[in-house]
């Protein structure tokens, strides 16, 4: 079964790991800007965004993956010095043909500086598109800040169907989907156990009436992730009695509709 992984941090991964991701069924990916780096100046961050849109996309293609890029600034990646130039550059770079979303973004501490960073970028994405968003809550206060960010987005008027709340666990999936948002669910050894999540999703699908807005991801990153996370979950879902049509929506179809407006064949070079 073909897989579209909607949230990886590809710069944390070797080419061998990315080739393995492709070998086990992944055809398309969205790679996000955050990979644990910090930046002293705005120019460093802007250069990094340009690197992702150019050289990193080329590397993903060499590994057999169709690359899409999300650009955004999480609290940990804010330049230490003046960064007003970032916002003009971000608005321009989000119009690049390989840029499909704003992300990762997120409020990691419930404080003014984090909210200002989050809100500024959402407004940029709204003016450019509106574009899909990849919103990542912190490990701490995951439930509280997930709901607070969804509430803010609803009040702002951002279309929930364009927002993937990522990094979710079984406590949040059902409520996120019922609120009209997309649920990005990381599966693998360092996140949600594939077997347990397969059983949980089988129950959720019955309650919410289908697989719409549920997206499975390996969430590959420096601290963990499993290239077999999604394939293992596919097996678990089948064992639980979920149809291949619904599984296909969760591992490819929903991501393709949200992020795949400019899909390319793996290995294809864009002009």
C-alpha cells in the first residue's frame, strides 16, 4: 500500500534511513523546517529555508521520495537577534512550488512570546493562501495547548480542514477530528505503539463515521521515529478489521488532499 507521510524532519535522517522509508512503501513526504537547530540571525534561518526548498528536496528525490516542504518557526528556532526580515522572506518562500504548508508551528509554553510567534505566522499563511498548517503541541501540556491553539484558530477564522494538529496520542484524536481539524498521529517505536493505535483507531472510526481527517505519520526526527511505523500500523488496522479503503485514506488519501496540490513523481526534478 502506497504511503504519504505528512510530517517528517528529513534533515535528521541519513540517506540510508530515507531510502528504507521509500523501500517500505512511502512515496511522498512533507518535511518540516524544525530539526533541533538554533539560529543566531534572520539570515541564517532564511538560508536554511532556502536549503530545504533546494538541496534537501533534491536529496529526498535521490532517495525515491516525492518531496513537499513545510516552512515555519517554532519557539526553539527563533533567531536570537532581530528577526523582522524573516516574516517578509517567509511570505515569499511559502509561494515556492515545493512549499505546501506552514509548519511546524506551535505554542510550547502558554506565554505571550510563544503566542505572538504562532499568531504572526498564521496570519502570513492566511494571507498567502490560506495554506495548510502543521501545528505541533509540546509534550508537556499537550492536551491543554492543543485545545487552546484550536480555539484560537477557530476564533481567527482559519479553516479547520486545512490544519493538521500533529503529534497527537489516543487522548486527542477523536476530539480533534470531531472539531473539524485533521489529526496527525505519529506511530512507531518512539511514539504511539502501532498495535495499540491500530486497535484504538478501529474504535474511533466507528464513532466518528469514517477515516476522513486522520493522517498517520512516522514523525521521523532526531530523537526517534521508526521507518516501519506506518506499515506496522497498516498490519494492525487490517487485523482489527479496518477496510483497505479506510486504511488507504489514513496513510495516503487524506495527506494527498491536504498537502498534495503539487505532487511530483519520486525522482522527478522540478524546474
